[in-house]
C-alpha cells in the first residue's frame, strides 16, 4: 500500500472521530518529504487543516525542523538462531566487510533539501520555482512546472522549461523578464523539488518502491531501503533505466578509495538491483582488517591486500597459509610467499587465508639477565665482549651482584641445544675478555640466596630511593618479561612479607627464610637446568653436576667447559668456614654403572688439582675434623657472668659455671632450671600425640552419646582443655640436682643449645589445680600440704584428693604415700619455690584416662615456663 493511501486513511480516521491523532515518526518523516503541493492537495482533498496539523498534532509528536534520525537500529537478522553452547570454545566472529555502513533500519532517508541545488540540475514537472521581482515594482511568485512542462509566470506568457538545467532556467527567466518588462529585474531560485519514485529490488533489507528527492543517488536509495542484506553483493549493484543497465556501482571503490564516480544521480522510474554476493575470501590473523571480502573476476593478490588494509607489522608473510576447496570435495593447504610483490596467487572463492605472527624470539642480540642495572636485549656485533655491555661495577651492576660467578648460555649448532660457559665477573671487568657470540645470554647472580638475607643486606647499604626504584624495575623485568619463574607468590607479596613478617611460629619463620631472592642461583638457573635436563633426554649427555657439603649454596649446577673443582665451588658460592680445604671428594658413575670415588685437591699447584668434572658428577666438600666439637650454651640468671659460652665436646656444666665465675650468693641452687633442645622436640611430639588421642577419645564418646549411651562429658570443659593443649609450649626441661653438681657428686655433660636458668632465692609456695583460689603463699617451715590448701580456700568437689602431688623447685615431682596423706609420717617435706598440685578427678570427666596425663603435663609445663619468665 502506497503512502498516499496510508495517509488518506489516517486523515479519514482523524476527521471521523474526535480523539487526538498522533502520527508515528515514520509517517511524519515520509509526509515531510512530500512536496508542499502534494501536502496541500492531500489536506484539501480530505478537508484537513494542514497548518493546524503542523502546529498542534505534529508538535506533540516531533519537531518538523529537528534533526531526527533517518535510520534506526536494524533488528537482529539472527534472532531466531539457536542458542550458542556456553561450553563451546570461543572463536572470533568475522563479519563480511562493508555491511556495517548500512546496519540500520530506515524511516524515509533522503538528502537534505535545504542544501543548494546544483547548477546542472534538470528541471522537470513538479518543481516549484520562486521568482522575485525588483526594480519598478516588487513581488514574489512561487510557480510550479506543470505536467506539460510549462512554467506560468503571472502577467507573462508561459514558457517551456522541462529539460533545462537549473543554470539555463535562471538565465532564460531573467532574460525574459528583462526583455518584456522595462525597469523590472528578476531573481530566480528553487522553492520545492519534485519527488521521484525509485524501485529497490534484490537482496535489500526492505525492498520496495521509495519516494526520494531528485537529488538522490544510488547510496541514498540503499539507505532508504535499509541497505543490503548479508548475502547481497556490494560490488555489482546495478541501476536499470527503461530496461537498460546505465550504471554498475562497486561499493568497495567508495569504501576503500573514496571513489563515488559510479554513484550516479537517480531518475524517477529507475530500478536499483542488488544481486547475491559473489565469491568470498576469508582473511584472519595478523592483518589490519580481518574479515570476509567479496571478490570480482580478475581481482589479484595485490587488490586483496588493499582490501584487508595490508599486513600487520608482526605478520610472518613469507609463509602464509591458504586453505582452498579442492574439486568441491575437500580442502587443501597452500603456502604463499607475500614478501614478493609478484606473489603467484590468485584469490578464489572459498579461500581461507590465515596470517601467522612472527616468532617473539629476538635474534642477533646479547641478553643481560639478573643483577644488572639495565637488563634486556642488546645488539650483538662481531668481536663483542662482555665489557662492551658491562664496564663498571658501580653503574652497570646492582649492589647484590656476585662478582665470583657468572655464566654465558650459548646456542649450539643443533636446534634447542645449549652449552654453558662459566667465568669470574670481577676478572672479566679487570681485563680478562669474555667473547660473546650471537644470541648469547649472560646471567649475573646475586650473592644472596634468601630474599630476607638480601633485603637486610640492602638496608645495611642504605641505598637511595632512586636505587631502590631501580631494584624494583630490574626485578619486575626478570619476573614478567623473561617469564622464567614459577612462584606461588608474586614479587610484591614476597617483598611485603619480608618487610612486615607476621607474628609466626618458629617453623613458619624458618620457612620464610627459604624464600629465594629474585636473582638467586635457584631462580635464575631453574630454566637453564630445565633445558639441560631435556637436552640430556634427547642426546644422552647430561651436563649438570651436584655440589654438596660445606658450601654456601649446595645444589645442582650446569657443567661448563673444562670445569674444575674450584669452578664448581665458585658456582656454589664458595666454601664455608667449616670446610676442609685439603681435598674434596668426587663421585662419578662410569659407563658400566660403577660408582667411583676420587679425591681432588683444593690447593692450586697440587697434582690432583686439575681433575675435570663431567656430567652427573657429585662434588662433596667435607667438613673439618672435630669442627662439631665446639658449640654454644647459655647461662641465665644468678651467675657472675651470664651469657653465651662456646664449649667443646665433653665439657660439663660445672666446667662452664667455673668459667662464668660461679653462682652468686643470691642464687637458689634448688630452683635451677635446665633445658635441652632434644628434650624440647620430644615434648612437642608428645603434646601432638596426646592431642590426637584426646580428640579420638572424645569423638568416640560423643558417638556413644548419640546412640543413647549416657555419659557426663562436658563439651565446654573438653573444648577448653583441647585449646589449652594446642597452645601449650614445650620447654624441654631436664630435672637436675644442682647442689650435687656443684659439689661434684654428679656430673652433667653439655650438648649444643643447652640453657641453665638460675633464679634468685625463693620465699613462696604456689598452689594450683582444683582449689577454690589458686595462689602463692609465703613459705613457712613446718606447714603441711593441707594447711596451704586451706589457705587457698580448700579443694573443689571434682578434685582427686588421693593424687595430690608436689613439684619441687628443681622440677622433681614428689607424691605422698597412698592412703591418708594427712598423717604426719606421710608428709612431703616442702621447701621455698615448691608448687602443690591438686589434680582433677578423671572420673569426673567421664573416665577419660587421658585427662590425668594431659593435666599433669599442663601443670609441669606451666610451672617451668612461669619460673623461666620470672627471670
């Protein structure tokens, strides 16, 4: 149905009913594009006031002078497609080139009629002309070219103007007025342009007949119809006039070159035909404009390259993959070299071109890795040596750089094969040249293996903020550019933990010490050792050794050319103070699988010094004989010279006390506390085992309760005991009789880490356990146990009166005789510093026999810790 019919029906409805009429946006836009003469004729025919419509009804809907859009978003053409499987692999979706320009839904697209009319515009019936008289009289007339092609000017004879250009029309009218009326001149302009009817057919989004401005060209018609569909050709759009093809538009010329020469102006009755798309080529990968491109007969590879905008800078164009359909049965693969402008390739429909990226590997370079101020890639040249890139210890290296060990990782002739060259960095910078070859990698290590150790060393050096920033940049380059790390925490997290260590247990603090420094041997050598291990699996030639024993950084190291035992020791960070320097042991497995041992002297000039190490060797640096004979012990409290003492194996406690000047007169010999590390470890294991057994026993009794077995187990009490047990700290106390040791009646041989705590004289007795008020009381000779318990408020109901015991000041436990301990002959002789323990009745805790053991351990540990803390 034509717009006139739609509009007429709308007017009739509006005139027949009294309700307000609000035309749609599309109706208003189409009505605006009609010539005023047609607007007036329609309004007059149906008795409608056009001015009232424009002032009222139209104003409620849309402003006639506003820049309303002529194209609205097009509805999806794939709305009915099946839902995509969310688990399916994601693939980049390519779109055919050029269709986005028309990806909208039109209202009634037409050129802006307010623009100037070109001088070559052909006048035809329906055009309205404005003629303004000036001179002896002034008047303005708007006249329309009638169907006979005549223009009737008031008071003048009609003239034929159809077929004239706008320029010719103005010249004709001006001359006519000037010649027929003396003293009268005329100014001629176009008032209204006629409309033309154009038919858009074929693969258009909305094919049909469209009313357009006579200034419209082919692209205007395409916009008016919503543009081509996804299967329409953009390269063969035909304009037919009276059955003849007058023009063929290739939109690629317009889109890629800006050439609109074939975008001809349409005439009324023209047909714009959009055929189906022609052969298409898909281009993906490293190109500037990936997409699907339509090809025409005779298109070459050069023209195709122009279509996708050329290759990206990192495109590998010497070997481009082209998948082509072969005999309509299968696909074949062809490789094309596009580096030659005369590439022997003619695009064919169905071709799929995939342009790969070049390898990220940088060639013809030297790479500096590790503790250098400016790591990265540098140009290699013939005759290059290390001092060409690192010339100053102060400006080219970081403060933590190890000057005794560095390596060069060099590519061998076989692909993927490497060899390692070791050198002394300080010698290389002092005149001993280290030649470098193409693609060498130079590794400079830190002289620290632990991150915490390195951070403390840098803090002691008081480096500046600029130097600290340089440290951060270098570390980040190593971590993220090289991609040769495998950490559970990031560098920033490691640094944060190093600067702000949490309050952790001793085990956690020990583990934190093992966080390797960024440029440590462990970090930097990891990728090198991985390559060597893989290389050994392919060529059966292992190029790694193990260095163990008394070196700073024992571990696995690459074998360098002509590697000696001294080189291996340098690689491992040098000898420790405890190392035996006469010789080292080399263990080697021969071809027969036999294990051989040999001594290699560490003294230069010795006959055995030149032993060369090979892959799979193990170099063991021995410890000096009797090096473990000396160790440290501690004396704390009432001795004349407390502190740490170095003792040798076999020394006794009395020996070190004599060296410390003996005990003071204020010392309480009977309250001495002696701790030993080996006993502490035993206590830790006992606490852990006891905790597990208690949890199992509680779980078992809880199960009995759930099935109806009555028990009196209190959850709060058991939970508190378990939490206390988890918090318990092992002391490692060894009960000693210090008076006997001082009188040399007894002897105590010292071990590494032993500690003697010697408190001052005591004057109180403590009562703990199941009493009404645990407290300490002034010691008074002759008082009995029950008297001290009475001073603490007496015992509780759940106390076990038969199992009261005393922990003496020296840690010894004394238990009164079974039966009534109130009897005089059964009393324990109490002394200052003793602790009376009233245990809990285990039957009160549902007969859990482990409670008795647990509470005794708590009391004994608590007494020892309290005594140590009081010093």
